[in-house]
């Protein structure tokens, strides 16, 4: 006669293996977090640079965003007609921040001019209210837009080159991305 032992149905063994696997995953996660290096301290910006997130007033942040978008529009317009559109033409197109509307007055009431540079064009906006937003310069050289700021009602030096702008107290607006950006 042959005897066979049949164990009763149960999940004790499966439960044990699932708990061991979960413990191993949890232990390795704790070890990985514990061994991870601390993030490097943020390097301070150069004196001629200003951060677009933390260094600008609310009005200046709005103008900065408008100028970044306007830079792309101006480049497309310039390519289409083979010349730089004047600030008046941009205002007629209702392109912010060149349009003279109530929001422009609330953000400093800038008076815009166009200047040719060695490699491109520049739009200078002299602020009527530097306490709200400083004077701005949008420089387009075919490789993208650079935006400069000076918290005074002052025109930029001619030609608006990096060294001259820095010497006159203008600061280039840059976007820095750190761990604090994705809060």
C-alpha cells in the first residue's frame, strides 16, 4: 500500500515569500537613499547675470516672458519680409510688450526703439516707471534672443555689446534650473 501525505490548502508559504521580497525591496530602497550623494550647492551667478525666477519683479517676469515669445515672432517676421519690424509695426500687430495697452502701462510703460547691432538687431525699452520694471533690451543675433535688464530709466550703450552693457550696469537675464524648480 502506498501512502501520500497531502498538505492542506493555504497560503502561508506564498505569504512568506511575498513578505521577504517586499522586505528586500524596502531594504534596498533605504540603502540606496542613504548612500545617495547630497546635491551640489548652487554656484552663485556671475555679477552681470540675474535669475529669471528669483531676481525679477512680477512685472519684469511678465515682460521677460513676453520678450522671449516676441523674439520668436520677430525672427519669423524678419525672415518673411527680409528686414526688422519697427516697434511701431510690432505695436500695430498687438505683440506684447510692444503694444500700448493697459497692461503695458501697469508693467512700466516702456518706450521701445530699434537699433542695428554688428550681428543682428536690438529692441530697447526704456521704462517710464523703473520701480515697477527696469529698462529692458532684447537682442536678436540669429542664434536666439538675449534679454538684458537695468533697473533705471536708461537707454543701453551703442552698440549694445556684452562688455559695454556689463560696464554700464546692465544684467543679462538667465534661467537657471535647480532642484528647487520642481517643487
